[in-house]
C-alpha cells in the first residue's frame, strides 16, 4: 500500500474519532496548538493513516491515544503520548518536566487507562445515547 503523508513534519495524534471524550480532548489540544505542531487523525480511519515505519495495530489505536512522531518511527501511547505532546505545546511546558518525576509514569498510565476504558460512560454522546462501536477488549 502506497500512502502519502498528509502531515509531513508534524506529530500525528491518533484518537477515537467517535468518542465524545476523545473529541473534547482533541478540541482542547487544537486550541493549545497555536503553533500547528500537531495533526489529528481518527483511528477508525486506519486506511488513511500516514505511512510509518512503526507497526500500528487498529485495535490498539482504539484502546488509547497514540502519537505518530514526525519521523514516523515511533508511536508513544497513553500517558507517554501525553508527555510527548506536553513538550510541543508552549502552555504545557511548565508541567512537562513534572511528568517525568519518579512514579508519575506508572501512576499516570494507570489513571490514563482507567479513564480510557470508561470513556464512553464519562462523557455522554449526542442526545444522551451512545451508538459508538466500542472497541473489543
């Protein structure tokens, strides 16, 4: 498969585009990203992801957010993705070093996964009924 890169030189935040919590989170990131350092891609549109040298599994992309790095060689996920993003958005620079304190990665990933697993129940979908196809666990 020969795909062109729609966002060369940008980190690509890969998220569940049908999840209300994910959509709200991406809306916040877009507002914080006034330097346009990031691109955003719905994980459910796997066929149109930028080409990458790192293996990306569709089911894993729906379990937690990933960031495909600009060189397309790495894809940190979950809390590691949050840490990667924090260094690219100036308003988050003051907290970025704190994300590397001892124990923060362990705790942050546990909290991230808890939220990710329950995301469909945390933020109501449109009209109070969620018809999103939940990822298989």
